[in-house]
C-alpha cells in the first residue's frame, strides 16, 4: 500500500479487485476483444469459436453465459432451423473493451519483456 493511501481503496470489494475478478479467466478478455476487434461487437457462437484458437466449445459457452449473466453480452436467438445464436456486446461490455485493448496493445509493444518472463520461467535458478 502506498503511503497516504486510504485503506478502503484496498478492501476486498474495491474497484480494482472487482475489475480484475472479471478477468480471472483468460477467455473473458479474449472474447471481449474478439467480439469488438474482429466482429464489430457481435458474432455467432461458431464464428466466435473459430476466431479463438484453443478454446473448447464447452469453455466458450461457459464464458459467454457468465458474460451474459453479468451484463457484458446479450444473447440473440434467431428463429431458424437449427436456431442461430449470436452474442453481442452490451454498452457495458463496450466500456470494458477499452482497458482490455490497452493491455493487448501493451503486450504487443512489450513482447520482448514477456519473452524474458518465459525464459526466466524455463531457466532453472541456482
């Protein structure tokens, strides 16, 4: 804690902790970023899954359901056979894209620092 910082800024329910809890899994930020950057704010489930290499259908559905529950996306079902489901960012979801984009941009700009972390993790220390 910084000197002179009120203790209530570090409570368990403080804003920074609540923000970070949204991104406790890697997929939430990646889904937000993908919906915004690649799909203009909305995409069908299959399209979204193809845009996120490495995510299983089960994990994508779980992530989308949680994001819908907390208000970051809405689910739209088209009355066709078979039903087509599209997820769209809400206004709140669009607000959360901004800090995610800042992190992604930082990662791209500082990939060398991330590489160093990787190297240190695999190099045994004496």
